[in-house]
């Protein structure tokens, strides 16, 4: 009986030894996979940061460009407005001069009418 138990124990030990070797191989494989995944993750993070940085830079440049365009349009509007005011002022002066001339003609005509009615 002792011999049978000993043989059975040897078989169990051999089986366990095989299982242990398989487990060690699997552990090594998983460690390698883990390293590989960490490397891939690091690359992905670097790529993401690079992409993100480029996007941020592009957005900042776009904002600056839009702000410059806005200022340009605003200044252009102010210049146009100023020119329009000048034009309107000149037209107003011409109209006032014309009104003055017409009032003078009216005064002359009224005076002539009064003189004719006497």
C-alpha cells in the first residue's frame, strides 16, 4: 500500500510539476504581454499628447487670426463710417447753402411783389 501511495504521490508531483511549468510559461507570457501593452499605451499617450498639442496650437492660431480679422473689419467699419459722416456733412453744407440761396431769392421775389403791389 505504501508503494502504491508513493507511486500515486510521484504521479501527482509530476502532474503538479507540469502544471507549475505551464503556469510559469503563462506568467512569463502575461508579463511579456503586459510590457507590450505598457509600451503601446506609452506610444498612444505620446501620440495623443502630440496630436492634442498640435490641435491646441492650431486653435490658438485660428483664434488669433479671427481676432485680427475682427479688428480689421472693425477699423474698416470705423473708417467707412468716418468717410460717410464726412460725405453727409458736405452734403448738409451744400443743402444749407442751397437753402440760403433759395431764401435769398424768395426774399427778393417777395420784395419785388411788394414793390409791384404798391
